[in-house]
């Protein structure tokens, strides 16, 4: 079967493809999750968030899926463009703690 | 204004120097943060300020000294740093404490090199 929750440090896609970036989070008490995009030489930029009482949220060209059973978060980017090339981080918060970042995934989009 | 502004963008300092990093936001956010990011790693929390008071210090060495002069400004004073302190220092702010409703807004960071 298909694996879920695998974190890949790098992902290379062709322009126009759909991209899926995975993240496994650590704390079952985490109740708020954010995906950030970080371009070279810049700070993290908010993309989309989701709360633990939801399992899916859609934005413009992006969708976040949350599977609390296996503590897995994914970011789907539709019709990936060269401007989407960046490092993507998932981040989680547990009530009373600051934002904790997961390992990043470097997305490279070739045209 | 929906930005967090950090200055300087780049800083090179010797191990005996004293320097300061500055961060400014005019969004009326109540909490401000310092994160440290090494190359190819996620940001790591250093300090949290809430209403100008230090609320979290993640066991950061005393050669890093934060200061929050007012609700819009956050400084990080640096003294006697080591080469391994070279990193990207990120400032962030949030509307609510710990950003548990709307997340954080990050600045572009200061790239610090200690020689």
C-alpha cells in the first residue's frame, strides 16, 4: 500500500504538476497547525492553517489535510509553478507553548 | 502595515564585539518572538515577549540578551558570540499570545556571521 507520513527533505516536480508535501507531527495534544513557505533569504511566510477539529481546509491552489489518527499533515499544491520553489515547513502548537516547526521540505519546480 | 521589519539584514561581527538586532511591527500585535535558524534547519525558539514582558526563555545563553522597549519594538543584544552562533535570526509577532489563533508573522531575518 501507499505510505503515509513519510517526510522527504526534497521534492522535485514539473511545472503544472500537483505537489504533495508531508509532515508528521509529534504531539497528540497539538490543536493548531500552520504551513509556512520560506524562500531563499526570506523569513517564513504563512500559507494556510488548520485546527484539530477539521480534517481538510482549502485555500487558493493549496489544500491542507490533517489525519489525527496517525498524526500526519499534508500540503497539496495544485498546478505547481516555478514561484512555488521554496522550503516548506509545517508548524504545530500545543496550548500554552510557542510554535514548533517540523523538518522542512525543499520543493524544486522545473519548467 | 502588515509587516515585521528587521534590521540589519546582514551583520558580520567579531567575537569581542557588541551588536544589536532590531525588530519592529506596527500591527498592534501583543506578542513578539526571536527564533534562530541554522542552514537547512527549521527555526528554533529563543525568546517570547508578551505585552513587553519576557514570558519564555528557551535556556538561551546569556550572551544573547533580549529587550522589548515598547509594544512595537524588540531588540536582541549580542555580546561575546561564538562562530557557532552564526545563523539567521528571525523576529516574529502574533496578534494573540503564542499565536494559537492566527499564527505568527515573520520578518525576513538578520543573517549573522560571527568571525
